C-alpha cells in the first residue's frame, strides 16, 4: 500500500479500539471501579489509563479519540462543579493521548508513556481548575502531590501489566 492510502481494516480497527477503550473509561467513571479511595478522603482516578493504552497500542489519534470520550463523559456526569466546565473536563483529556504517544514513540517504553500520560491528566486538569478559579493554589498543589504521585504509580503498574498481553492479542 502506498503512503497516505487509506486502509479500511486498519481504520476500522482503530475506531473499534477507540470506542472500546472509551467505553471502558466511561464505565470506570460511572461506577466506583474508576476510583480508588485514599485515607485522606481523595480518590485516585483510573479513567485516564484507557487513553494511555489507546495511544501506546494504536497511536495518537486513537489516544485522542479515547480521551475525547473520557472527557465528554466527565463533562456530562460531573462529580464537581469544575468538571462541568469543558476546559477542565475535556481539553486536558485530549492531550493525554498525544503526550503518551510521543513519550512512547521517543522511548519505546510503556512505563514512560504511563508516567507522561498520567502527569498530563493531573497537570492539565488541576492547571485548568486553578486557571479557571475553582480551587486555590495551595489546594491544587496538595492534590497534585498526594493524588498525582499515587496515580502515576498505579497507572504505570497497570499499563505494564496490560500492554504486553494486548500487543500479543493485536499481533
């Protein structure tokens, strides 16, 4: 096939993968499965992990499409007033797929993509929450340190556990 030529089977697979991973993100968000409670009353989120998986396994467009589904799900069922703002709930989630893909492409390491994708989610959402005036700086920094570090650890472990199996199934 020539460069730039449209491959129907590849495109159908990518659309299917984006839909499936987006659906998983929605289910995680709509149930308690997507949140791990912490002793200090905050929740560690897992919904960004399907976005990272899509970016690593199928590329930046699948990552962005999965992030869009995740973002709209957060926007349509907000758990806080900030999440009812699409600049907080949708925009940062689009970027997860791009940064995770670029990190994976640059290093070839899934764990780097997991760290970068998770950091993108945390920094993007909390940054927009701060810029839009929903929370003060001290609260944003505290949440970034407490949740962000734990989310990076959990996401990295899950991505490292899942990606090799999904690659074998895909190939």
